[in-house]
């Protein structure tokens, strides 16, 4: 929550909990932790009168799931706090999720074949846009080869990927592009690495067991989501006779930031990660010496709109000239009801399939800025015996995933590509160019609003 200037946090909280003595103890202390946005994380553990929880280890709130009646006292407390003139806003510390569908994953592990980047043939999203499916084109491809022919890097651009962390030892990761990152996961259970925040952004896995995340939650294997996303954005090595190719030939570097882990990631950790990525000071974390202009956010969760904490953070990013590229979400729903994709200052990306149509899982709506390839693993339209997902890096190999999580890093890559080519452009210039050059979609291709259209990088470098 964020207190108004001059407000005394203890007094505000004491007055708020006084309205519900069945749920909160009289005279209990509150634990306050300053956040990078100027907000304060308030721990109610000492004040709450709780019986054994029936909503899982994360207590009163699981974003995206059915809320227990035990959340009602907290909901009422937040309502009282938001009515207090000494409070700018109060909200729950949600647990958000990566936006990646894992209904089907095809692994391609081992086995090298010539020429360089042998799996480029499976990266249909990087091919030439065409009216039909051929060996070098697809209706859903976005013309990266045309941009590569024009690309002349004239400055280095830093891209931050906020996700589950990075696999540093994968053979196809271009380690020369990696800058120091940070682990913002504060909860050791979520972190799955035995500690809290530290300077090690390694992805140790986000596997979970039955009931780990909430009652009835299923066991899941580690997704290696962060490395899959960073590989799509450009961290994969190119011309190394191995694996996949990068959409950005040169001129970029990456700051890996870990803020998601087992069961997801908390709003407070994610917001701190966003601000640190852009170079803002975050209490308890060392300064980021390599502020990013482009910050990829392939995560989010249902919300009544843009969460106030994200709204504050993104306003600061905008003022500094950076952008958060946000995945719209995978719920076939209006993205305005999700955060951070529903925030005005986010650059929100919906996902398309191999034919260039809005993917069946993708969120949509007026908050979406652009459409980009996210794939559809339920199809094999080109008949290559692999699902039509987006191929990228995971532990021990490569996998096809689909989701708006996969679409967002392609847009991050495109914005970075434009910025490296034209040192006079701002982030806003690159985004305007990207939307103005997008390929319009018909009502059949996008039955719901999907932004300016399918991105087309072929004209992105023309000016």
C-alpha cells in the first residue's frame, strides 16, 4: 500500500483493523517494508486472528483462482484503507504467473546437423511473411530476414528479461551478451533455492508438487520459462552450428532478472524487479549499472484493472524513457482485466498463430497494442511433425511452447533492433514505427481487437 505524505503508517493501520476485532488483534504490531515505488509492504501476520488455512501455503490470496471466504476480512480491510484520505492506495500482494501454455511440449534434444543454426528451419516466426506456408515463408511470419539485411548497429541497447531466471550453462546461450542480473524472489519457497534475494539470477527450476501452490494444484515440471523467453528475445547464439538463431544479429545485451519461481511470483518482487531493471534504486539491492530501455514481462494475472503498484512503476519507467513489453495473457479474455498488461503505460502484446490469426488462447481488447507470433501447439499446419509453437531454449535442449509469453519477447527484440539501428530514436519512436508498420488484420483473423495488427519488422528500420 502507499501512504499519503505525512501519514503515520502505524496509526493508519491501527484505525483500519479496529473496524474488525473478530479478525485482527487489538494492539498488535505491524511489519512495514519500504518498496521501490514509495509504497509499503504491510505484513499482517502478527495482527491477524487466523485458524488453520484452507487456501494453501500462500494464505489468503491466490490470483487467478477461487478465493476462500477467509479473504473477506482482508477485502474489507483494504476497502477501509482505500477510503482513508491518509492512504493513496491499498491492494493485495498477488502471486502472478508466467503466461505460457504447457498443454503440449515437444523436446528437441541433442543431434547437430549443418548448416549453422540447424533449427532455424523450425523458427517459422522469423521467416518471410507470405500468403502460404513454404520452406521460407508463413502467413504468420513477421519478416525478420528483411530487417537483418538492413540492420547496422550504431549503439548497444540493454534488454531486461524479468522471469524465472537464466540458464547460464546452456550451449546455445550467447554468454557474451549477458550482463549482471539479480534474484528478486523474496520467499525461499517460491525461490526454490534455499534463500531470498541475492545477486544470482540462475534459474534453479520452478517445479512444484501436488497441493504446493493451492489445494488441488497439480504437480508440474520446471518450465525454464525465463531462458525460453530470453532465447526468443535474442540471447540465443547465432552462426554457431547449433540450435536456434537470434532475431537480433548484434547490438544488444541482456540483464536477466529472476522474480518468478515455484507457483509464480509476488507483485512486490515483480514491481521491484521492473524498477531495478530500468535503473531505479531498490532498497536492499545493489544499483543496476546497466539500465534497460526494453523490459520484457511475460507474466501477469487477473485483476480489476491495472494494479496501483504497477501503475506507479510504469509511470516512472515512461518518464525515464523505458518501456515494459507485457504479455496480454492466455485466458481468451479482455486484457484490461489483467495486470500489468491492462496498464496504460505497458506495451501490450497479443499472440498469433502460424497463419497470422489471433491465437485461440490469447487475450485481446483495446489495451492490446500489437499482435506477434505466439504459436499454437495444438496444430501442425506445415506438416513438419512438430507442433506450431515457438522454439527456444530449455534445460538440456529446446522446446516448442505457445503463449503470449512467447509473443512479447519477439516484440522486445523488434524494439531493440530498431533502437540499435537508429541511435536518434527514443523507445516511443520505435513503438510508433512498429505499430504504424503493422499488417492490418481482418475480422476473421482477429474476431476481437488485437491492436494495430501483426507486427512487420521489414519496414521497421526504414526512415
